[in-house]
C-alpha cells in the first residue's frame, strides 16, 4: 500500500468513525441481517451506548418505517464519539470527508462515569471510571430505551466504610463507591457523567 503525505502529514490511521444511523432504513431494506459495531480498544461505555442506539433505531424503524427519525439516535451517538463521523463511501464514492487531521476530542460534554456492580434500593455499588462528586449530573443508559435516565448525585458513601464522602476519584483499578440510584438498575448498566 503506498503511503501518501500532504500538508497534514500521513493520516493512514486517522479515519473518522463510520456512522450510518441516517442510512439505516436503506441498509435494512437491502436485506442486511447483521451489523458489526467496531469495539476494539473501546470502553464498555462506548459499546453499550452505540449498540443501544442502533438496536433502538432498528426496532423503531421496523415498527414504524414512515416516521423514522434518525436524529434522536444520532444525538446519543454524539455523546460517545471519539472522532468525527463519516459515511465513508456509502453514499458517495468520491467522499473526501473521511480523515480526522486535527486530533480533536469530540466527546467534550460527557464521559464514562461508571457501571453498576450491585443495585440496592438505598445504596448501590458503582465501579467508577472518572471522578464523581455530589452535585454531578449522571445519565443511566437503560437497555432497549433510547432516552437515558438523568439524575443528580445527592450523596456518596465510601464503599468499604460506608462513611459519607463528597467526591471520589479513580485511584486504583476497580475503585468503587456507593450512591442512591433513582431507578432499579441491573448489574453492568452504564452511568454517563455530564462534564
């Protein structure tokens, strides 16, 4: 494979992320039976968000194809993207908008907050992935539901001592905290933190 260089340098590994949520009706009508979601080197947060968005989009299109509105699924995908989005050559064989030259961070408003280890009505155990503090706004990614459930952290407790704390930062792998969740959650459900 020849390596080309331009004013941006060599961008062989700098592609944007493929996003075909708008084109999903066409893909379904083609008779495609399965989609592959790129998951190598991606977090559980990324994979859960993307799969949930596409699963909901497919189900909603199947139920009501005339009223398919891709924007609500795209809004969810925008919360986890790490690079710009492109359709590559799906609609246009001459598409040049496929490379990410600037190395810009695209998910500036949300990050992986943590995942549910154990749900308890008063104090659930959460494995944290980024700093959490009282007052933070979190979203619970609910499987098979496109709208996340938003809530504010009112209290946090040390996972081992049950002492009330105001914040927790990931210092070791598997760092946990306890908090009250507003809805019943299953193990491994993902929490997204608004920055």
